[in-house]
């Protein structure tokens, strides 16, 4: 009789323990204790603020990364990003800090650097971002790029915009990649 109870208890523990661990690794961003870790899947657009020295006045960004919530109101992580627009186009990395103001609203600070620009501009280029997030799916963003100009000097480019995260961000990323493939395939 005791053996049967122990086997049932072991079966219940084996079924519940993994579920509890998986429930804390989230696809959409949420504060601790709901999520211990969460994925960053974001697609964003922004508009250049201030003078434009040739090129376009818009920018698009796709980001994929991972963050870990602390037991307090903070989260730390990093994301790889692809950025298209003037004066910066390229691939980079952004360490990210998130401060949860409440369970739905948070603020992100992400100093980033473009490490590969495909010869368009000198690398590395500073590309920082700050955001206020409403839930896991929408954020307003501010971005600053610092571009080295040859033979001397730098250019500061300021942007304001928004981004989609979670499932909407993934859909935006897939749509952006499909559009990119279509543009490349078109003669």
C-alpha cells in the first residue's frame, strides 16, 4: 500500500515539477514572479528627428534576445539586432536593462553597438535605444545613433518611434524578412 502511494506521489511530482519550471520561462515579457526569464522578439519602426543629410528619414529594427528577471523590479539581458536606415545600417548587439514600474509598464535602456555594417558606414557605430513598454506587445522608443564621418567628425541622429514585441514582434520580424527577401529577389 505504501509503495503504491509513493509511486503516485512520485508521478505527481514528475508531472508538476517540469510544468512549474516551464511556466517561468516566458515567450512574452512579464515581471517576476510570473516570468523568471523571457524572450525578446521585436520589430520596430522610427522616424528621424532633426536634419537629414541625404538618404531616408525612417528606420526599421528587428531584435532577438533573452532577459532574466531579478526577484526585484529589474531584468537584465541582451539582444542581437538588425537596423536599416540612414545614417546607420547593420547588425549589432544591445545589452538591455529593464525596470518594471508595475506588472504591465516597464522602461528599457539599451546601449548598443553596430559591429557589422557591410561597408556602408564605418563600424563600430553606437546605436542606443530607450523605451517605455505597455504590456509585452507595444513600446514607444527613442533612439540615438552616433556615426563617425570621414575624414573627421561625427553625426548624431535622433529617432522617435514604436515597436511590437512578443507574438506581434515575431510576426513583424517574419514580415520584414519576407519583404527583404522580396526586394533582393526582384530584378
